[in-house]
């Protein structure tokens, strides 16, 4: 068994025992196959293969991801809402040696400070009203893996002090407890705010900013990477058709032109929603101009990329 045998039987062989041993071995092989298939699906969904874009800014980001993925360096991902910060964080995790360990995501802006502290560090029974039992925090859940702290700019000054400590020593206490826990977790953070400006205004600790700004990945706005819009739109078209069972092969020329004219304040997320709407409401074999949301189909001001060339 130590050499790799699945099971052993003693003589004289009994038919029922032999059949059970064979059945267990076949079941285990099927579980291993399913496990490999699920890992392959995760690679496809969260690996770089799912980050679509040929813009030179995106290519630089791919290089940075490959360079830092298998390190423990803290990564700060910045960019407007909807640019894909969570997707980048997952891609870093999936390409690292921690890929088989948990990826834990926390939306810091969605919780008040008291609940956020309990969510991150856990609490002991009786720590506060309603704390009936002990709770494991997100940092403990991410032990050995990666924790992704989204909307980090919303953390209060008191929470910033606690985050600075855990990022330096990876030690913490549960809310209401005095036992110190130590974890091994890769930390990735994200924000859509200019943290250097927040530091200058006194809303964000300077020492914490320097601690988290080790590797900064700044995601470009969709309006600054117009050449990627057809790639992204067709990628979303294929996925929505696969999920919905509809058959739409392309966008009409008018629809694609409208997609490239629009300024996309919601970035890639807004584009994905627009494509999904176009597919689900469309009646023909292609997404037509009338299938797009009115504000997109109506046309906005032409986008002027940062290089100064109008489209």
C-alpha cells in the first residue's frame, strides 16, 4: 500500500470482497478524474486565459502577473469600478503555488467596522451581542492560500491599524479573545480610489499605504483600450450563447460601431451586461443595434484615447 497499491485481500479470496475492492478502486479513479476536470475548469475560468485583451497595457499586466504570481509579495490592484480587479486577483492565485488552497474574497466596503473585524479575524463566544458561538475569520480560512481584500480604501483608521499589524507579522487575535493566531496567507488588495491622494488628505495611513503598495497593478479603463472592445464583446457573446442556448454568431456592423463609440463608465462589467442584454432580447442571428441599451445604441460623444487620436 505504501508503494501505491489501493487495497489488499487475503486468501482464500471471497467473491464479494473482491467485487467491493474493485468497485472502491473504480470509484476512487472516477473521483480523481472529476477532480482533474474541475481544476481544468478553474484554470479556464480564472486563469489568464479568461482575461481578454491585446492592448499593450494589458500585455504589461500579463507579464507582471507571471512575475509575481508565485511570490508572497503583497499586490495592490487599482482601477475604476468594473475593470476586472477581482478577476486579476483570482488569476494571480491560480497561477501561484497556492492554487490548491483557498481563495477568500472580502468586500471591505460592504460591512460596518464591527462586523468587518469579526469577518476578517473571527470572534469568540460572547464577544458581542449575538456572538453565540466561536467564528473562524477570513484570514484563518485563507491560511495557506490567498485573501483578497476589495475596496480597501473604505477601511476605518482603527481597522487600518489592525491590517498594518497582520500584514507585517501575519498575527492577530479574534474579537473578544486573547489567543494570538499566526497564518500563512498571500494578501491581494484592490481599490478604485487614489490612495496616494487619500494619504495626503489624512484618510489613509501612510505606513499602511507603503506596506500594501509593494506591487501595484493599475488596470486601464475600457475607454482607453478600444481595440479590445471587439475581443471582449465577442468573448461575452460566446459565453452568453453557450449558457442561454441561443445561436448568435456576431454583432452587426452598426452595433459594433456603437460599442466602440460609447464611453463605458461601468467599464468591462457594463460591456458584459450590455452584451448579455443584446443576446437575450435579440431575435435574429446577430446582435443588432436595437438590441443594445438605449444609451449605447443612441451613441455618445466619440471617445478620444489618451494618445490623442479620435475615433
